[in-house]
């Protein structure tokens, strides 16, 4: 049974959950997220168990550079903030403003991804290939998995921005932009854990 919403006086305060479809997307997203959390927890556990298995190859303390990682972290956290501003604009039915901040979020994500690719290339140059050691395999698997999620998120928001370029905010696309924003926050939270568990512990020798 479909749910109708009167939009004659403008969008409701929470357009992303104003319809049954929007509410179902919201519930479905949290179910999806529970599986993502389990997957990342497995990869984190694997990394923690293997991070000392360098097999005579480069160690974390020899490779990781805090300035680069700090810049990457600030870029990703800033992109999370810009997505919040975009959703705030969406709830106020300010479509152009929402698009602007979503595009800023997109380009910040691209910048982060560029730095991550540069980081991987540098590590390979210094002798840390994927199969160099257990540490290398677990590191590339964990951080690469996060990078793959960033790529997916960038593709997601890009398609939304292209498809709804002139549509305005509607009860159909509002849940889609909102779900992307939640997904992007999840990516940022995972990176905070990577920053702490992988990089800070690696540089500190913990």
C-alpha cells in the first residue's frame, strides 16, 4: 500500500523519511550497514593479528608518514562536514546549495583517493608489495577495502548529481541523497579507526 504525502505547501521537515519508500530505504540501509561493520571488523582483526609478520620486509614505522596521513584524514573529515551542510540545505529545499556542497564533497573524496593511490605507489616503491609479507597483505586489504568503498561512494553521488541535475528536491530523490550522506559518514568513521589502529599504532610501534 503506497503512502501519499501532501506537498502543496512545500516539502515536509524530513523529506528523506516522509514516504513509506523513504522509511524502507532508511531501515534497509541500517541492515546493510550492520553487514559492513561485521566485514570491516573482520579485516581489522586480521590486520591486528598479522601486522607484526613483516618477514624481513619494510615495517609500518619505516613507511608511514604522519603529515600525509593527517592531510588525508582532514580531507575526508571535511568532506563529511560538507555532506552535512548539503543535507541541511536539502531539508530547507535549497536545491542549488545542496548540489554545490555535494559536488564539494565529491571533489574532496577524489582528492582523498588520489592521496591514497599516491601512498600505495610510494610503499610499493619502497618494497612493500601486496605479497611481500603478512603485514603487507593485511594492510593493503584493509586500507584498500576502505578505498573501494570511497570509489563506490563517489560513483553513487556522481550518478545522483547527474540524474537529478535539474529535478529539484523531491520525495523520490531526497532519501537517495540522504542515504549517500549516511554512507559517507560511515566511510569517515571507518577511516578514523584505520588512522588510529593502522597508522598511529604503526608509527608508535604499538
